C-alpha cells in the first residue's frame, strides 16, 4: 500500500508540474490554455507539491488568490493526511 501511495504521489506531482508548465508556455504563445479548474483539481488530488514548485520556478499563477492560498492549503492537508496514514498504519 505504501509503495502505491509513493508512486501515485510522484506521478501526480509530475503531471501537475507539467500541466502548469504547459499552461505557462501556452500563455506566452497565446495558445489554448489549461482551465484553472483543471490545475486546481490536479493540486487537490495530490499534485500540490508539483504545483507549488511549478508556480515558484515558472512564476505562474502566483497572483491568483485561489492558487496563492489554495494550493499551499492543499499541500498542508495532504501532509496531514499522509502523516496520519503513516502513523496509523506504519508506526
């Protein structure tokens, strides 16, 4: 179970990072953008760390309140849930 959680976390964070990067590239080119809802859903389902890293490295979506406050709140929630799971089942 722990292995699945780790693999899921890595994959979803890589996807979130990539989607933020693609959206930034499309914003520069004037192309088709990724909906903000999609980016937030990716963050909510476990990609918050990848999203935060992309936001900081790419300077993307840092001024939007939902991203500025929401994504770090999601990361905190994920950290609490993961800590709970680790303590309950693996300690």
